[in-house]
C-alpha cells in the first residue's frame, strides 16, 4: 500500500496539463495548415496511383 501512495505522490513524468497542451497545439497546427496538408496528401496519392499504373 505504501508504494501505491508513493506512486500517487510522484511528480515525475508528464502531467495531464502538458498532454492536453500538446494535443491543443497539434490540433491548432492541423487547422491552420489544413489546405497545405490536403494538397500534399492529394499529390502523394496522385503520384502513387500514376506509378502503380506503370507496373
């Protein structure tokens, strides 16, 4: 039981606030660069499909 209490009091590692902040930043970046990301993905799929036709 003592080790469980020590585990709860431990402050090492990443906390919930840090994880939420990272997720918020990632979502914001995706929203900001949505059109650029879509263009890149569409370009990649176009190249992949055109090269599979050559096979």
